[in-house]
C-alpha cells in the first residue's frame, strides 16, 4: 500500500505545482499590454491567448522544478 500512497502523493504534488505555476504565469502576463498586438474589440481572443500562454509557460516551469526535485532526490545513489 505504501507504493500506491507514494504514487498518489507524487501525482498530487505535480497537479498542485502545475496549477501554482500556471496561476503565477497568468498573473505575470497581466503586466504585458498584448492588446496592442491585436485588432480592436478582440477581447475573447486576447483572454484566450493569456490563458494558453499561461498554461504553456506555467507547465514548462513546473516540469523544470519537478524534474530538478526528482533528480536531486536521486543524487545520493551516486555515492
């Protein structure tokens, strides 16, 4: 049962990490004035770009931190 619990904890950590970094990225992207790049009255498309960019960037950053964490946990096996 211990293996299943570890797998579940890893999955929960991954989900929370992704959601956290997506939210942080969405907040950070609000500083850009992307609406200047789009045509007038394209509010939905601009919001969609913000959401998609947040997911892409946030997921990449989350994967980076999760991999670094995983690799650093495996370093003791080197010695």
